[in-house]
C-alpha cells in the first residue's frame, strides 16, 4: 500500500486505487501523511481541517472521517491517544530520499549518480502537490513541496551542465523559466547553459527578459549574481563554470608562523551512532565567508554520551579544511575546573609563544591569543566546559577558526553558538557498537545475551565501552554471565566499571556540584523511582513552594541528572530518570530519611486526587474514603487539578501507582490504602486501566492485611470485584464481592456491605440469574446511601426490562435518573438515560429512544467517559436501525467497535459485533450478517452470558433460516424467563425476520 501526494492525493493497493470518500476524509489523510508515523492529536486535526471556524460536532466528525478512511488504509491508521497515527509509505518520502541522495552525490562531484537520483525523485510528480485538498495547511505544504521540486529541477540542470549535456539542460531550464519567470536561480543556470552552447545572444536575452519581469512584477532589479554573470558574458569571458550546490571554504593565506599545533587526542576507530550530530557539526564549516562570526558548535548531553568522542572525531576530519592546526583542552583536567587564563597560556605556548614571552595581565594575554590566531585557520576543541564564563576568553575573534565545545550544560548564553544535542543510542546502534568492540564472532554466538547487555547499558556509549572492555578482559566469560550480572540492579554500576571507563565516576562529576537542597531532591526522587513526574512532586518532598520545586528539578536537568520526558495533557513538563542515574541516585541516598518526605507526598497526592475526583463522575459504586491525612496543599497545585481534573489524573496515574508501591516498600502503609481507596473514584475504570488498577489494589490489599485493617481490606476487595467485573471475569468478581461482604458483615460496616451487594447483584443480573440478582439489589437498597440506591435501581430496572415488565422498568430507570441528578452525578444520570432509552425502544417508541440516546451520549462525552458514550452510540444505532434509518449507522458502529477493542472491553466488542450483524441483516446482507453474528455468539459463549447467547442465536437463525437454532434460542429464552420468550411465541425464524 502506498499514498500519493505529489499530484492528486490517492492511495493504491498494488495496482488498484482505493476510494477515499469525500473531500474531508482526503483532507484528514493529507494532514496525517504530512506528519508520517507521528501521533496527531484530534484537536490538531480539527484545526487543520476547519481552521478557525470548526463546527460544534468537529470531534465526532473527525472520528467519522477516521472510520471512512480506515476502510481505505486499514490497519495503517492507528488510534493512539491523544489522536491518530498513520503508518503509510508515501511518494513524498521517496522523493525527499532521492533528493537528499542526489544532493550528496552532487557535493561529491558524482554528477552521474546525482542525475539518476534527481530524475528518480522528479518522476514521482504527477501534478501540483496535494491537488484536490482545499485547506490552508495543504496550500502551505504544497508551496513548500513545489519549492523542493524546483530545487530538484535546478539541481538536475546543474548536473547536466557539469556532464556537458548542454541541450538537455537548455530544454529543461527553458521550461522552468517559462513557468517561473521571476526565479533568478533558474535564469542564472539557463544563461550559463546558453553561454556554454555558444549562444551568447540567447543568454543575454534571458537576462533582459528577467529584468523586465522583475521590474514589472516586483519592482526590483535583478540580484547581484545575475548582474555579475551578465557582465561576464558581455565582457566575453571564455567560460562561465556552473555554480556548485555548496561552497567549500576558501583556503587560507599562507601563514608565516612556523608552529602548526596538532594537539588532539587520538581519534576513535569504531566511531558509531552519531552520524546526524556529526553532519550537523561539520555543516557549520560550509559556506562561511569573510566578515562572519566564529562558527561555534556546543555539543551537550548526558555524562558518557560520547560528547568528547564526537568533538575529537569531527576535529580530525576537519584537519585539511583547517590546515593551521588543532588545539584541544580538557577544561576539567585533573579533576578540577581549569581557569581560562591557564588554558590561554597553554594555547599560546602551543602556537609558538613561550611562557616567558606571554603577558601576565589576563586581558593582555587574551588579546595576544586572539591576535595570534587572527590569520590562522584552526580547529579549537574545548572539552568538558562547565559554563559560558569558562569558554568566552578562549574564543577567537574571527571567522577563520572553528570552535567545538562539549558540556553537560547547553551553554545557551553563548551568542550564535549552534546547539548539538546528544541523546541515548537506540538498541540497534548499541548492539552494533558492542559488536565492534567485542567482535562479530563472539556477539554472533550469543545474540540474545548481547542484546540484553546493550539494553541494560541504556544507550550510553560510556556504559557500552565499559561493558565491552570487561568482556575483552575476560575472554573466557560467556556473554550471558555479564548479562546476568548487569540484571542485578544492586551491582549494575559496579559491573559498568573497567579501568578509567566507569559510569559511576562520570555521574559523580555532576553529583559533586549539588548543594544540600538539590542533593536531597536527587536522593528522594531516585528512591521513589517514578516512571515520570511533574516538578511539583519535589514541593511536598522538600516542603518548598511549587515554583521553587520547578527550579530545583530544572537545575537537575541542567546537570543531566534528570531528563525531560515531554509535556503532559495539561501542558506541564514531565521529567524522568535514566535507569543508570536512578540507580546511582538511590545508591547515594542510603541513610536518607525518606519515609517522612514520602508521607508528605502521598498526603498531597491524596488531597489532590480527592480535589479532582469531586469534579468527575464516579466510576465505581461511590465509595469515598474517609481522609486520614491533614495537610495544607499549595493552592497553585489545586488550580491545576480543578482546571482539568481528567487530564491531571490521566497524567499522574502511572506516577501515583508507582509511588504507592514504593511507599509500601518504605513502610508508609496506612497512606497507601487511603490513596488507593481514593483512586476508586478516579478514571481508572472509565479508561479500563486494568493493569494500574490491579497493581494499586494488590499493594494496598497486602498492606491492609499486614496491618490488620479489615475495613480497608473489605473496601479493597470490593474494588477488586469491580475490576474483575470490568474485565468480564464474572466468577472472580463474585468471589471478591462475596469476600468483601463477609468481612463487612462481620465488622458491621453497612456502607461497604451495600456496595458488595450491588456488585454481586449486577454480576448475577448479567448471568441472567434474575431472582438472586433482585434479592441482592433489594438488600443493597435497604442498606446503602443514595449513590448505592441509584446503582441498585439501575439493576432493578434492567431486570424488569429483561422480563418484559416495561412499565416497572421505566419507573425504576426514571427513579435512577432522579437520584443521580440529586447527587449531581452526570455520568450516572447519562447511563440511566441510556437504560431508559432501551425501555422505549423495547416498547416501540423509537423517536423517544433516539432522543434519549443522543442526550446520554452528549452528557457522557462531556463527562470524559469515552466508553460510556460508546454504549450510548450503540443504543442510538439500534434505535435508528429499528426506524429503518440506516445511512451512516455502519460508521457509528465501526467507531464503537474500535473504542471497545482499544479499551479491551470484551462485552462491548461482542455487543458491537452483534449489532453490526443486526445491521447487515436489516440491509439484506445475509452472509455478512451470519459471519458477524456467529462471531458474536462465540464471544458471548466465552463470556458465559446466556441471555446474550439467546438473542444472538435468534438473529443468526433468522439470517441462516436455521430452524434448529431458532428452537434452541426460544428454549433458552423460556428457561431464563426473558421477555423474548413471549415475543417469539408461535413465530418461525422467517416470520420473525419479516416482521423486523
């Protein structure tokens, strides 16, 4: 499958073009293709498609267009929060790849290869880029792509001239000039081509025509290059060479200085993994003329990232371009920070000025240094710089020299310096680096162990070199021996030490620069070992303000002890530790009194979770913990939560889960239980975060049992029951709810007992055990508060509806709606409205069912409950299906199926599959209906839900005219006491199908 953008936008599968739908799906495709393999948020897609005036339903429309587009591109279009990602090859990528290769070949004077790639790249163009997409972003990208095309055409013409294919160049460039008469670069090339062909009159005509167009259309004279070329042709210059793509720096004038220093450390023979950074550094030396500032590259990154190796390797490669020598200084030589004057003195000595001839005054010494290098072309490497003040006196005052600085800080205060950031190596590059150090044969004998070693080194070149050196020193070791030793976190830093190659020593350089406050922050954050965190976490840990906390964490970032992980959903920076740094920090924190600080953090989290949960719909059955912590939380932290509670909780979930686990490890147990029971009302269940839900509950349950806190144990068992129910594990759910009920009854805890009854009653209802379910729900109503009564009333209404008692069902759901409204629980209200819509649909009041379903969907989307909204949409689709309004229903259900699949909601997947089968049946597509319904029946069977099996068997029998299955469905309905038993009495499958 491939997408075509360089012309009308199209998608092809093999030799077949697939339909993309209307203009808006095409616009959506263009927006995703222009950011290939990147997650594009839904909000960004709305901006791209509609600009400043999106419709109110823009979000829903985007989902609809996604469903339409997915029919064309299939699994290449991936849903990934907070938007979508398109993993699809396009002609744009292929064009740009050929263009890059062509330019590289042209720079190397390999014009034949360049011509081939220019031609291959241009062959992808079929017309104006993004043709047929009428959106502002597309117009901007189309102009950029057109500029690249023209650049390729000019490059091809340039190479044709270099190959003496003059007539080809004239034909190509003449067409370009006619299409773009004010483009001076093309005019210049055409003039050169005519001159090369001996057609001076034509060349001069090109200039005159250019001047007329520029004056008429832009009111300007031709540029200097075009004017100079015109003068050269008029003066009869015998040959005018075509310009090159890049200009190599002119060679320096011969210097009278005899001393040419070559003061670089040895180059690295196995340099790998930093090719892009190397290109960036070398690129700074290209095309720099007289009068420009000194080119400066600041290479920054994590300790051990290979900054020095990159700087030294680049300096060796530049020896020919800078023939007057290379200077090198380790500004942290001998374990101390060197003073600039000391380094200036060393440099002057290397340049032929002995110490006795150097002035003692610092300013005079720097002045002499700059005079000495003024007419020289030198590469100057300043390694391990601590700050801007240390390097400023060492910078030459001219453009002849090139300075490469390495530092763990970015040195953003150096004006005009080019930042070159080194990240961590990929697993693939790490493995290749290890192979080059240890040898291909040894790595090939144990590839899995080698991959494990590379991964445990965390993409840090210094760690990889240390590991490689250890393997070379112990040739008798199998690779799995080192892999096993590295897997032990307590020993990993010890293992990554060989001679002067040591991660721990590298980290200690920055650690030594921490004062008491920053060192404590580093210790505590390392001990917590959070997957990522906001800077605010340091506020309760250190008992400081959020602003001060942000400054503390940013200082750790500056020292490369903390990394920036990205920006969360509410626009705050998130941070994280590299694995090796976290191990180092935890090692240094031994003896740090962490329990009190972690308690403050958990108390703050507890308060903030409660603040956020007050504005969110209750996900479970309304158990609010009694807060045990009393702490004054900074209002600025509460403002973040109140502004976007859903986004805040989603951003903090992984961190708080890990904090709870670590708090338990540190013995802070009572608060772990409080935090987890508070999270029962957070969006865990709404987003089906089963893994986090289970982790937190099991930690807290272990804590509660160890401390003998039976009330907490009952609450947590009820939470686990809810988890198992959401996972459609009904047997486990019943067991957990029953355990919770037994403990709650034993300790006389009616609140938890009522919740357990509702949980068991809900499970029994789904299993079609209606009598048991009704008894449990009635018990809950007798014991519970309004929230429990509302949840139980929902179940009672559903039982009445399944029995066919629609009047009583409607009354129960109406009561449920009133209770939730009184509780100001919008999500509960919306779910009850959906239940009410099902009653109206069962009674044949389809218009009312449609209206209630739409209202429920709107409320649930506003409440941030994507899964609940999906069920409301399914109810809407069923109501529309019953009215015969089938247009667009397939798109609605396809989107519903996608959401349920992504959220791992097995019940929802089965329900959406069955509804799609019902739709196919209504459309007369019997085979498709049979396939879908059989799939749904298999799913209901696995889930063990008999009433849904019966309903699906009924539909499947109608689709296949299977009388035996029809009889089995009727028998199952009758045994369950379901309303369908009466509805189908006396009807055959064919008669029921005709009545639909």
